[in-house]
C-alpha cells in the first residue's frame, strides 16, 4: 500500500492521522488547497469491519482516524503534518481531551518510507522544541486497512453543527490549541 492514486491524470496521495475524536479532525484539513477529501474511519486494529460501538468498547485495537486524499503538487505532506500537530495534545497517551481510551490516542499512519521519515523528523523537531514541556507520545505506525466510519460520522460538523460546536467547545481541545499554538 503506497498511498498513491491516480484520478483524472492527477497524482493523489493519502495521509492518515489519528487525533482523538475524528469529528474534530476533519474541519482543519477539508478546506486546505490541494486536499481532495477527508474521510472519518478506524485503523490500526485486529478486527475486520469494526463498528463504532465495537471501537468504543476498546477491544478491537482500532483508533479513530481521518484519511486525507491530497495532491502533493499543491500541498505537501509536511504541511499536512504541521496542521495535524496543531490539532492534538501529543503528550497524552490516554486519549485526547475528554475522550479517554486507546481508541482516541494519537498516531501518524505512514503510507510510504518517505512519509515515515518526514513524520519522524517532524515529531523529533516538535520534541526538541520543548513546546509542551514533556515527551511526545504520538506513535508513528505503518498504515494498514482503513475502515470508513458509519455515514452519520462523515462530515458530522456540517450535519449537526450545533452539537458539534457544543462538543468541541466542552472537550477542551480549542483551549489547548490556543494555549500552545496561538500565534
């Protein structure tokens, strides 16, 4: 699996990131120039075709993630990594914000050796910056099968904007982002 696809003569690649609740990981990527699509789903586990309920039980080994299809001639993998890091708490091994459990941990799932190297350099650079005052625990793992989440999870922020905003505001994610990334 090399994460590269051809569509109408345009080279497209995939990037897969786990950053806690996938509802919150779609909006930062979906409108970036060069991003063709963002899908919410599950990856990294040992069960075929897991459901949301199974994922929530924490028994399948899957992590909520987003898979981004992008044109590397317009947006680089490094640019996507920069956006990813600014959406998460990379020091929390127990989940993200109010969402607790292994299904909400952070990870970068690489689709090529080049992505792996770039992800490692990016993580090392962030670690050396001492921005968070503690170690980065975000894993870098080989991408495997990605299962698309149920349709009601896709573009949830648009389907139920009020509930999404309430969840996001109460999750602590935005306060964390402001604290560590506000320029």
